[in-house]
């Protein structure tokens, strides 16, 4: 069970994401989502002399479609309703009313709103600091901000963070999200690109 919303901070979210990612249940789910199903048997051969357009392909059609979809940019959130710069620096508790009546979201959509937080409010890399004086967030802080603005439950937020962990592990990063965020040379463009890749990963899995 995720900790109470009032107790959440970027460091807590980071630890919760790592625990979720390393759980046997999550590993089984990710394996089920990422393991390709065997390709179906090819249809009966066409009569001699009949050339099929499929004969011209060197890879299966479903693989071409998947590659084409993966190359598309991540879809933006359905709505774009972040508060302005003043909203970025206000205490999060003042945004609690925004959660009223909001429906649940998939993690990929929640990640889209976290991406908006980074691009509109800014990115920062202070160790586990929720925001800086300008209201900029780290990656975990952006997930928290999106949740507190009403975009996704705490459970969805934790799953979004676990998807980020999955993306980082696929790149060979074995530490938490926070150390990645503040690694020497890290940039805002890197953080946004990480969320873009994670959105693709989660959406491809139907999440």
C-alpha cells in the first residue's frame, strides 16, 4: 500500500518505485507484457505465378507496424490545464481541490502530465528537493506534482515511477531515479527524453 499522500516526497516515491519494480509481481507483469508472442503460421502459399506484396517484405508486417508506432512521438495529455508560474511555487496542499471529481488515468497519461510539469514549470536536480525557488521539479517531483494536481491516483503515480525504473534498467542504470536525475552532466532535455521513452514503454504495454 502506498504511503499517505501527505507523507509523500520525491525520496519516498523513489524508494517506493524501486520496491515495486523489484517485486516478483511487477517482474512477472513486465515479462508478460514484453515477451513477444510467437508469430502465427504463414497463410497458404499463393498459386504459382501469383506474386504477393508480402513476398517483398523482409520482416513480418506486425513488426513493421510496431516499429512505426514506436517511432511516433508520445501522445500529449488529453487536457492541458496546468496552473501558471504562480501555481508552480504554491504549496501543493493548495492544489488539493483540483483532485475532486477527477477520473483515474493510465500511467502513460500520468507520465504525460509529469512531462508537462517539467517543460512548463522547469527541471531541477537538487537532491530530493520537491521544487526550487522558481517551482522547477526533479523527475520524481514532477510525478508528485502531476498527482497532486489531480492527474492520477497515488497508485498510478507509483506505477508510473516503476515504469521509469524499467526504462532506466533497460539502459543499464542500476540506481534509483533521484541519482539519475542529479548525475553530473544531466540536463532538462535528458529528463524529458526519459519521460518520452517511458511513456512509449508504458503505452506499448497497454498502461
